[in-house]
């Protein structure tokens, strides 16, 4: 693509002039560090790992012994984006607001060089939102589009950012008044589905051939007919049709008597009254067209639209025909329409903005070719900080699938459950670029190893067919974290993560695939998301989506997360700072009294929604406590009960009250491992180990070897002591 010339490669090899970054060498050979515009400000350190199968230390007290994390660091934060109402061109020729897109949707991208572009179908690989400073781009045709400062549009002189400078550090190609944007013309709003539109559609369609010709048109007509009862008055053309009727009439005519091929949209008919009404309707909406006869049918007349791709798109959006194959724009030239920028102005505020990752690297937004984006504490092990470095310095184990497959083939491997998402999210945005997870899933399934995945990334939907296939051979469990439904609070708290609606859709897709999908309601924020009004609709939505179990986890703040969250709270809800100081005065876990109050509030809600574990064994739910603690009055599952369960059961998912929380999270939002218990507290002699089933004083069974796991820096589960625990923010 045009942006390739901006790619900067930095070779970081030992023995070269460029030194290996501190700590990276422990992973294995550092191949290179990459910066690309698709991830503005993020550096990807590609390494060839010696090991990717990580053993979890006994002190972590989580219900799995092994984990795999192909990434260290997280690219969920994004810097590009468009306003949610911005229409995006779909593969069927329709338009949909970018906020409503989902991973897996089929849209139109482009192929070509420079401004010579053709439309091609592509897929939405990822979708997310963030809060960014907003700018309004105004065009000479009246279009107004709101975007972030780093978004790029295709101009007649190449890709240009929304903002920039001609001099200094901010120097880069950017939009200015007079710049010409390349695309297909301004999108029109799809017509309202009124009774007049339906009458016009039936008239145009039934007077052009009827039900037998096109199945899509027949299906629409059958849906419309009940509105008119036994009357056939819709077959008559009104003396003075209104705009709604005219739009429907053009759609019905196009579905049965029209077509689009080789860049030309045409409609032909041999009934004089129908043809005259066609011309009147085209004139009404200011379409340019030429009329031609037919050599073999002297009475037939044809209208051909002029004006190129822009007029074709305007027609399709204005009238909304039903026949999908006639709407296909595959191969259509899109570079002929130029629209001039009249101004670029800051709105003086931050707004929620959206973006997507596509297979072609671009998409068409309101008729303009738009570039898409491929938008903690353990990071300190690599001499990175737990804040910005976690978001901008991402380690990618590029050979993870191959190394894992080799490790799983060793005779010492006992096919114990492997958890993913316990350190960094395996379906963060960068997975759309490196595509490591399909190979990892295949390696685990082929070796007969049970697996679990914890994520908040909707890119997981890409691999659901593969996971469904793997589930036929090995136990597969999915877990999605979803803490709240409040969209406004979610944008402020989790600016780079998929929306609650997108995650609910992911749960539905997993359920439809027959895969068990747990949900972690985490973190529950005291005084913000812990009310009945917040939790009740959330639990109802989870049940409706098909969640197979629910675990509620109150916020806990470990070093690294604690400092970050304190700053966020001070900026956003300063009045709550004194309350949080009291709740977390004794450490990372919230005050016991608060946990008891939350449990008393959650219990009735769980029962109301059929999630009481005493009534439905398949839903293991509750409010999870710190290790070794319990809250009276809430269902408890004993350690001995868990030890007897199948080893493939929900590895990596936080367990119910009375047990250590397996996996939870806090603001910033990626999954993390459970915090170890207080080292001063001794386990009771009767307490069973989650992994061995023996008493805490008994000798643990020897663990199966899986290669040189010591060669890789420990993941969150591999470190003990609170100061070294994982925190993803």
C-alpha cells in the first residue's frame, strides 16, 4: 500500500551497532523492531522465542498449571478513529454507521496504487472505540466528517493525516483547504421503510416481471403484501407520487428490469406509462441519464445513469433495491470523484471515536477512501515501565506456533490444560497483523491438550470455526470479561477495547458455535458499577447472550495498577478518592466489609436470573474473594470439590467464592493472573491443592516437563510476591 514507504525498520541484533533492548534477549533471538503507521507510536519487538509454554508456580493458586502468551504488552489503545455515525460502504452496496460494525462484517475496501483504485470486498477483522481530540473536516459538497487527528484519507497526492505541520517534529502530509479527497461521492441516507415506499416498490417490481425472476425481490414483496390486505391498488401509478413512493418504485424497477455491469447502471422497460414514470422519478432526484432504444424491441426504452461511480452509489443508497447480486460493486473504479476540503477545524473537545481493521487495510467512509488502523507491571521485567511502555512496546513471539508444537510433541508432555489470556490478551489488535492464534490453537488441539482463552477482543470471532473444530477433539473453554453496560463510562475506563455490545455479540457467537463461554464481571468498581441498577441489566444481558457461567470480581489494585487507577480516579471522579483510600487502605484487595455488602447485593440477582450455583450446577457463580477468605451467605464451592472436577474445566477462569480468584482484571482491562496469598498465612493441613489434590503439607507430584521454560522471562503466573504480580492497564 501507499503507506509502505513510511515503514521504519530498526534491526536490534546483538553484536550490531544497535543494542538489544534491555531484557528482550531473555526471550530468545531478537529479530527486529518494527514501527508502522497502522500502530502509531507502538514499537513491535519481534523475537524468535526459545519457549512459549509457561509453567505456573504453585504459589499462584490458580486452577491451571500451564499458560501460553504470544504477546507481551498490549496494543488495545488506538489513536485513529471516526465519529460513530460515519457511514461505511458495505459489501452489498449499502452503508452502515462505523459504530455498528462488528468483526466479521463484509465491507468494501480497495485495491490499486496511488489514486487508481477499484472496490473489492473485504472483512472487518477488528472493531474498537476510544476517546480522542476531535476535528471536523468540511468538504465543498456539504459533507462534514469528524475524525481523530491521526486518521488518514486518500487524497489526489497520496495519504494525508487530518492534522500535521510542514515543519518541526509534527511534520507529515496532512489535510489543508484545497486538498482533493479521492472516493465515490457523498453517501445518501437509506430511505425510510414507509407504506408509500412499499407501495412504490410493489408497483415497480410487479409491473416488471413479478415473483419468479428474483428471489430477493420476491421475499421483500411477500413481506410487504400483508400491509395492503386484499387490495391491489398499489399496482396503479399515482397521479402525483411523493418522494417515498418514487424511491420504492425505482427500487422495484431496478430489481426486476435493471442491472449494473461494467460501470453502467441501467433500467429498461417496454410499458410507456412505467417508462415515463421512471424518467420523472430520476428527474425528481436530479440523476443524470441518457435514454436509448432497443434494436430487437422497438417499444422498449432504457435509462442509463451518467456521472460514474458517484451516481451509482447515490442511486443504490437513495432507493435501496433488494437484489443483492445487482448491488455488487466488486471491481468498480472509485478514484474518479474528487471532493475538495474547505476546512479542517478542531472541535475543542474529546469525543468517542471508532475504528476498524480490515483485510485490505482501508475502507470507504462517507464516500472517501479511508486508511484503517490496527489499533503492566511484569513489563518492568523488560526494563519497560508499566504505563505507556506497556501500550507502546509490544513483544511479539513470531515463532510461537512452531515452538509450541515442538514442545507439545515431547514425551514428557502430559496434555494438561493450557490457559491463554492470563497475561496479555491474545486477541488484542496486533493479532490481526501477526495471526499467531490459529497456529497455536491447532498445535494444542493436534496434541490433545485442553485449552482455554480469556479475552475482551472481538477478533476471537475470526477463530470460532477453528475452535469449534478443536472442541471435537479436546475440551475448549472461552471466557470473556465484561464489567459494565454503561457505554459512556466504558469509553472513559476502557478507551481501546471493544464495546459492551460487541462483547455480548461475541458471547452469542460462541454460544451458537456450541462452545462454553464464561463471563467475568470484572472489575466491579465501588460506587460506580456496583449498584443493583448497574448489575441487574448486565446479568440479564449475559443470560440472554448465552453465557454458561458468571463470576463477579470486585476491583483489586496491585502495584502498577494502583498508581494508574489513582490518577484516573483523581481526574474523573475526584469526589470518590477519599472513599477508595478507605476501601483499599490495607492493600490490593478491597475491604472485607465491602465484599460482604457486594455479595449480599449480588446473591439475589444471581438467583433472579437463574445463576444460583445451588440450583444450576452448570453456572458456577459468586463474588470471588482473596485467597483464604470467605463471605458468609454466598454460595461456596470447596477446594475439595474443585479438585475432583475434570482437569479440562474452565482453566484460567476465576472460580467461585471460598476459592482463590483464578483470573480477574482491573481498569485497563486485560486479563491477569491471580494474586498469591499472603506469604505469612499458612495453609490448613486439610486444604487441598488445586492441581495435585494432596494436602498442602503433602509432597506435590512431579510436573511434566515441557522444554526449557526457564529460558523465557516468567509470565505473571510465574512470579510470586505482590510486587511482581501482573497488572494489565
